[in-house]
């Protein structure tokens, strides 16, 4: 596992990959600097789109040894976290807004020996994570509204990245700060300067326009 490295990690999202040739697309992640594979699971309820589930994750697990960060954009994640772990997730990231049982979700993930991430939508304040920051391994800041690729980064979300990086340093905490949405050649330096440890990129990565040099 590559978590905790000093440089920023690239986590390409297969939401923007060509699903008809997913094995080849995952190979391109390995070839072009990816350290993790970001897998967006959407249920058609928490966000309108419906994507892939456990069967797809299980089928691509044999394609790579890279860690899988499974990003659950689903309601009541506590009911299905274990099934995603069983499918091959190395980290499970769930949304704070999708459950009343965030602490329990973290416990389920850690009890299975995996990394626990928590995600927040653009309008959710960092302050809502106060009691969870010492418990989680990753905080994912959605820098666009969740559900679709190809959106522009929302500028005020960069302040949230900076705030989390400050809290991490001040409290000597171990979580990583990840950003997801609208990261391209022009916005990449901004999120890195704000303190992002992991950069999720979909459209820009698979179009070959990200210019990853971190």
C-alpha cells in the first residue's frame, strides 16, 4: 500500500474510462503515474446516475495490484460496505451526507483491516468532520457536485482543502486529503498548493491532458 508517502498521489477515476476496454484503461493508469484506482459507485439515489457495483470491482481486481479506493456515492453505505470490501476494495470512502452512522461505517471498514475514507460534498462544512478526523485515513473533498465527470472545479472548495491540511498539521493527525473533480492542467497546482495529498482525476487523465508532475 502506498498511503502516507510524502508526495501527492494520483488516483485516476475509471468513471471516465472507456468501459468497453477497462483492462487496457487500468493498464494505462499503471503506465502513466497512477498510485491508486478510484472507483465511483453510484446508486441512482444519493446521486442520479447509476454506475457499476461489486461484480465489476471483483472482475477488475485481477487486472492490477494497485490499491482500489472505492468511493461510495450511495445511501446508507453501512448496509453494503462489507460487500465492497469482499469485492476487492483496499479503501472504502463513504459520504458523510449519506448516513447517520458515520462512526459505525469507519468501524466496519477498520474491522475488516481496510482504510476508511469519508467524503464531503461542496456545500458541507469541514467543521462537520470534527469528531471523525482522528479516526479516518482519508478525507475526500468533492471539488465539484458529485455525480458526473467533466465539471469545473468550484473555487471555494479549495479553502476546504487548505483548512483540512491545517487541521491535520495542527493536530498531528494521520489522514490524507484527497480532491475529486475538475482537476486539470490549470487547477492542479492550486489544489496541490492547498495541501492535497491525493488527486482524483477522470476526464483530464484519460484524455491525456492532466500533465501530472507531482
